[in-house]
C-alpha cells in the first residue's frame, strides 16, 4: 500500500503561481509514473502532468509552457510548479501513482482556486 500526501494548494490571483507537492510513503519497483490530475466541479478528472520512472514528462496541452513537473527521488516527492495561473485552472488537484499492470493510487486532493 502506498500513501500519497499532497500539499501546496490555495487561493491565488490570475497570473500568480503555486507549487504543489506529493510525497509517496514508498516507491515500489512497479512504479510507472507519478503525476497530477485535476477535477473541476461538474467535469471529469483529467491528466495535468506526469513524470515516468525513466524521467520522461507528459503535459496536458492546456498547461504546456506554464506548468512544470519535477521530482526529488531521494524524498519520494513529485512537484508541480504552476505559473501563469488562470481561472480555468481552478480545480481539485489529485496526486496519482501509476503502476505497471496494477491499479493506481490517488491522493486525497488539494484545492486550487484562481480568482481575483
């Protein structure tokens, strides 16, 4: 069992920045990727960004050039640096731990609100 602890959400004005963190209790050999999804009210949960175990990253088109995903393997932590935030980025952001051939783990979610 892997527990994911997220932090860093909050209220920010348009154009501002936030940095989300997600720490996994352990990293197993079955890890495929860690990343972030988000879900706005009334909408489905969508991928924001992910970083694979080999270091390759993947971003949703809507955040390319504004968000950066990174990791600190020594701390079992993945970060999402969000710059140039827009009101449409408002959502609950969930940390995601994908495994090869097995079900994924999810964090509890952290709220991001972009509003003036």
